[in-house]
């Protein structure tokens, strides 16, 4: 079975541009979460979606938005990119939103903002 | 105060050593505790998952949770060079959000 897949693998953008990152969850998983991992730090929670509805949002500005599609795949959008947005963006999928559901991570999209 | 604190290391040990990795957390309501391993430029991979207090063993890995001290540990026995990675402790809140520690970079030297 395929794991969590993310695209693209790497991305280089300039300040002020916008970016869209994509995630396909494990088959059968209905919840997707997004995390930002800055170099040398642990991942920070950005969003959680379940059945196409936002179920949680971390402490990130409104420049960050996301959505989940009927097939449970998800997109993360970031507008007006800043140098500080350079990070590894991770997607995790799980069966549901309750605690005790294991979250499985994709390999991430490495975003560099110049 | 951060919700989860983890010493970032780096930690360097010889092959065969016992490795001890630790985290502390602030919210006594947390019930679900995890250890993830992350190789360079890869996503985190779940190693151990523990509910509430106690020990859990899986091969060379043992996870311990002490809720009275708000302290979680991961022990690696007979460490191998292939164990060289960053180890992340994580705690899951009731809403399913993971709160990670900073990660400890481990290097096992042959």
C-alpha cells in the first residue's frame, strides 16, 4: 500500500509569491494534518482537516490556508511568502481526529524562499 | 514555557551503547505519547506509541512514560550506526494535534 504522498518534493520561490503544496493520504484515511518543520526544530502544527472540514488550526497567520477534497487529498496554500516560510512542510494522515489514531507522515515538501 | 521540552543534543555514542533520550511536558492531561525517528531530509517515522504511564518494548527500543513526573523516555539497546537520526518525542492532545519536542540528533559511531 502506498503511504502518504506529497508533491512537489522541492520548491524554490521568491518573497511575495504564493505556493500550493499537495498531499494524498493513505487509502482509507479521512483526516489530514499539515505541519511546518523549520531546520533544527520539531514540526509545528498548522491545520487539521477531517471529512473536508477544518478541525484545528495552529498559530499561523492568515496567509496560510488549506482545504480537503472529496477524495480526502489536501492542499496547503501560502500567500505572500516570507523568507521565514522556508521549511519542510509535512502532511500526516490518520483514520479520524480522535487522539489514539496514529498519524503517518509523508516525506514532506522542502520549500525555499529567496 | 514550551509544552514539550527536549534536549536537542547532538548526542554521539559508540556502536553497541545504550542510548537514553528524554522529554518533559507541561500538561498533565496528556495521555498519548509517541517517539518518531526522522532521517535526514525525510518525514518522521513512528517508532513507539504509548498510552498513559508505563513501559512499552519493541525489539531494541523501550519507551517509558512517568506521568507523575511528566517525563517520557526512549531507550535504545545495542545501538547501531543505522540508528543515527533525529528522534522526536510527541504528545497528542484530545483533538488529535501532535505537539513535538525540538528533536535530539543522535549519531552512532562504528
